């Protein structure tokens, strides 16, 4: 099956061109309803300027007759431009989200490498002038004292300043990520801005909260709040909060409403997830680990029941079966899908 390739930049440009075309014919459409004759620059002319009353009357009738179909075409241009623009922005947002996550992972990897390099350099500074002293007997039986330096060879390079920003690798538009770190080197905030190069912009800012639940000085729970501004100007807020029992709640708020997912980890490494969407419909997802790197996922929702097998760690699943929901007049429906 061939891959579907969409040039969302071209669709966005086509939408703009259609709106420009609508603006150009708008004057003709509005004046045509009054039987006026207009020039290419929108100037209304009289019969004296045309020079012939019959020709002017014919032109006036032509403009009047064209009014209705041109008005209809303006409405169609609006709808087509909106469709093109909507598709362009939807696909751009998906690409921008993916590109932003790649950029964030690259920056986090750079920060992790910087932290490792810093520890290595600090270790070098700590031992570079230190020696291990030992005693031995030489070939004559005399006791001797000698020393060996703890560090030999060239020193490791100085790590320099911590990296706090990175650019994407795309050749079109721009993709830029910045981060702020706390004194322990944890990322507390990061912002990614993706631009298409022709007017589309996607921005995502995430603030992190670290919790040390076992008191060993190392954070083992990371919560966050992400604010996304899509290319159409709409915003979305995604928040993750972890409960003391280890379960956590992910809340997504958009202009359409709020979606809430409550995830409870299970002892086998799986999870039980209950999601309530903006329409109030509930979907439950149960992941059961059945072996080394294998498991099953069962999803029960308004569209029925789907059972998958796959790898819980990588999130790769293959659909094994689907069962439609019971009919609404079935007693089983009212028992399992209460209103």
C-alpha cells in the first residue's frame, strides 16, 4: 500500500491564495448587485465613460447576471480554503509534536552527557595531584618507598556551560527547544517552538515537578504540566499528578472540554486505566504482563471491546479480536454500559 504524502505548507498556501481570490472578486460581487460596471481595480464607471449606451447596458446586465454565481463561488472558496487550511494545520501539528519530542529528547541527552562529563572532570580535579604510596624490597633486600600517581595521561576536556537549548535538524522552517535546570541538574521547564516557514507555528511548554517518595535523595516520580498552542491558535493543557499510592491522573483540557485518565499500576507490571472523555463516555484499558516482554491489552469502550497482544514495555500492540458493543435494548447493555 502506497504511503500518503501531504504537503501541508502547499495546502496552507493554497488556502491563502483562495482567500486572496475571494477578496479580489468581492468588489465585483457587491457592486454587481446594483448593476454597476467596474474596472479591474474596482472603480465604478458610468455609461459616459463606456461611450455607448447599448454596450454599457449589456455590461451592466452581465455584471448583474454574474452576481449570484460569483457570490456562490465566494462561499465555496471560503469553505475550500477552510478545509485546506484545517488539513494543513492538523498535519503540521502532528509533525510539530513529533519533531518537538525528538528535539526534547536530543536536548535531554546532551544535558545527560554534560552531567557525565562534569562528574568525570570533577573526579580528575580531585585526584590529579594525589598519589598512592607503597613500600617494597629491592633486589638487595632493602626496604624502599615509592608512589604512583592516581591520574596519568591527558586530562579530560572541561565540560563548559550546561547546554540549555538546541535547534532541530529540518531544512524547512525552524524547530527550537530551550530548557531551564534546577541546582541538581533536573529539567524544571522546557519550551519548544516549531515554525513551518510559511506562517504556521506550534508551541509547547512543559513544567516538571520531581518527588522523592522513598527519601533516598533521588527523584522517582516526575509530574508535569504541558501547555500547547496549536497552529490554529487553540490551546491545550495536559497535566499529570501522581497519588501517594502510585496511581496517577492525566487531565487534558481543550476548547471541547476535559478528558481525564486515571492509571493504576498493577503488581505484575501492567496497569488499569479508566478514561472519561469530553462527552462523558468511559473507556477502560487493562494491560496484563504475561511473560518476558509480552502481554495483553484489553480496551472496552463505546465502540466495543478490542483485545491486543504485544510488548507492554515498548507499547507495540497487534489487534487480535474486536467485539461490537451490545444493542441498546439488550439487558447486558444496561448492566455493563449504564447511562
